[in-house]
């Protein structure tokens, strides 16, 4: 008779070999905390108080966020890239290309994508905006895991729900903040 702890790992190994891809265990709906420092990454420090202008509220109730011109251009370009990635992910899902959708999400939107000019621009963001941005990246990484599950189960519904959470994070941030 085999010891009991051996059975789950044997089952996992068999599923991995039979399916031909790693099986992702069930994920919770809530974002999992992630320590970026383990990847050698930390959120940029906020700009010194002398460089930051006081926040003002726009006519639409959104908080104006003042960025240097180059940082604003880079951030807006990156956000347009995020929209393009969302479209590419939706196209992949419509074709049941779940692995592609997962790859796009993690590499273009997920925590793994947090580098470059937009990551550097985070120093100009108020804390709430940075937190919302990070929540979006976390939800994209979670979507990637759920999309991989869909490649095994064939059920797209959990992936669509996870993708909706990514979009909801985008909408919440854009409803609260506006670059100036």
C-alpha cells in the first residue's frame, strides 16, 4: 500500500503527463498577495514632495495626476498597449486559444510585465493609483492561471469572469484619476 501523501503528487504527475501541460490547481477569486521583491522588483519610490504638485479634482470628480511630459506620454502609450492586449486576449478566447490568452495576459498585463517606462512612471502616481495599477497587474496574472485551467477543462466561463476583473480594475482607476 502506498503512503497517502504520495497519491496526490502521483495523480498530479499523471495528469501533467496525460494532458501534456502543467495542471493548475484551483485558484481563489481574490488576488493572491505577491512579493515583487522576490523577483528583484520593488515599486518605485514616490517623487520627492518638491517635485509633486498638490492633487486637484477635475470637473468630472477625478483626481488630476501631474506627470512630467515624457512620463505622461510613456504612460498613455502603455495604457493604449494594455487596451490592445485586452483585445488580443479576447480574440484568443473567442478561438479557444486559452494558452495564448494566458501568455498574452501574463506578459503584456500581468505582474511579469511590470518593468520599463510605465513602471518608472509609477513614482509620479499617488499611492491609491499605484495600488489600483498593481491590482490590475495581479488580476491579469490570475486571469492567466484561470485561462490555463480553461485549456484543460474547456470551460471558458471562469476565464471570462477573471478577464472581467482585469477590466474592472482598469475602469476603476480611470474613473478615479486623470493624467495632466
